[in-house]
C-alpha cells in the first residue's frame, strides 16, 4: 500500500511540474511576425527626413534621432536609466502598418555589472545603422533593466 501511494504522489508531482513548464514556455512559441505593437507605442518612419523625439518606459528615458534612407535607418540614442542597474538592454522593433513586429534588433547591452552599470547615465550616444525589412512603417523601443542587487 505504501509503495502505491508513493507512486501516485510522484505522478501528481510530475504532472504539476509539466503543467507549469507548458504554461511557462507558451510565450516562447510566438514568432516575431505574430507580436504586435500598439498604435500609441509606434514611432512612424519618415523617409529622408530627420526625426527626433523621446521615449520612456518604467526602466529608462531616452532621446532619439533617426533618418531613414534607402532601406536603412541611422539611429542615435541618448539613454538614462531611472535607477541603478546590474544590466540594461535596449531593443528597437521594426513594425509594419498593422503593428506586426517584422524584426527586433538589440541596439544596446550594458553587460552584467559592467562599468556602464555603475551609474544611471550611459556615457555618450548610441549610434546604430540598421537595415530595415520591406514593409517597415514604424519603429518601437523596448527595454529590460535588471536592478542593482548589491552595493559594490
């Protein structure tokens, strides 16, 4: 009787773990073409005309300038974290007219506990030249900040 109970409990535990893993990995099954950006978060592209603006998330505030020419965006970003961090990553999403994400490109990664992460300001300007896929009508930013865990 005791062995049967142990096997049943073990099976229940495995079922719970598998269920948790199944739910956890569901978002990973969504391809880039299936993700969308809300209209209020899109920054429309204007061909051959320099544009500038600002963007803010829970983690960062940034000022950007860009120009789109011949399927390429020349992007310049000044970045400030809103709190101390161990790592900060910034992406730009290339979006079509329906808001579908065509491509996501990393434009900044501080590295984990690098010299950049000791303050809130990224020193200097991030300059990137990005090829854009056909059908791109807007960009959107995304950030991820890992808060500072200890004083160094």
